[in-house]
C-alpha cells in the first residue's frame, strides 16, 4: 500500500490539482473520498489533520500537509528530481509563487467562487465574481500571448495550481470563448504525461 494518501472530494478543483500533480510525478497514492454530507471534513478526527476543516490533505507516512498549494510545493520539493516544477532559480521561484498567490486569490474569488454559487445553489449573487473572473482571464490571456507556460520555458506548479479552476470556469457561467491563449494553454497542460482529467459536474455535461 502506498504511503501517500490524498483526502479528496471529487468536485473540488483544489483536490484535483493535488491528485493531478501526484499523477504527473508518477507517484503511487491512495485517494480517500470525503463524505461531505456527513461533514467528515469537520469531524474531530479530520480537524486534527487540518484545523481549518478544508481539503485536500496529503498524508505521506507520518507527515500531514494541508492546502493544495502547500501540497504542490511539498511534492515538488520531495519527489521532483528534475527541478522543473519548482525551480531553484530565485527569479523563477518568485514568479511561481506569484501565480500560486493568483490561484489562492483572484482565481479562488473569481471563477472558482462563481462556480460554487452555481453548482451548489448558495443563493449569492454571482455577478461580481463573474466580473472578477473575466478581469483575471483577460490578464492571463495577454500574459500567455507569447508564452507556452505561466512561468519560464517549462510547466511548473504555477500551471498545475491554476489549471483546474480555469478549466471549470464555464460551470460558473464564465465563458472561455474569448480567451484563445488560455484555451491553448489548458490543452497544453492536458498533454503533460501523467495528466488525469477533472471529474465534471452535471452542469458541464
């Protein structure tokens, strides 16, 4: 049995990017699907692993890493032998961190938030988040006009961190039709060996 376990929820983009990167690295891992209806992520046992009650969590033997971006950093530092995914170069490393911040900020409170409102019928007004999503996508589309990847000459965890919730933007009524460079980049990520697709909701089918 693998020493790696990912506590996941199949509709979570955060959980997908942890599974995706582990798969790209060729790691053997076990997935524990959380039961959200039973509030497993808020149970006493789970809160001992992540005091915020969020997912995903990575367990590597006795090591517990909460938070999807933290998981990407941990896996890159421990298991990537190429140095590609989290470069040692100070400038490239800083640029990767910049896009991890984008994923946790503008992406999470733009397209990802609009998707949650639509997918789970939260009753919130999605328009401000849809507007934020399009503002972000315009910037990213311009950024990718002359680049294959978000940072440097190769795929990094910056690409992995931002991929899933940009892909899922249409589930929050955020069309990607006007962002051709972003669409090309998404396909480029999907061509990475070891790629695994995100399970889509019925909204997208």
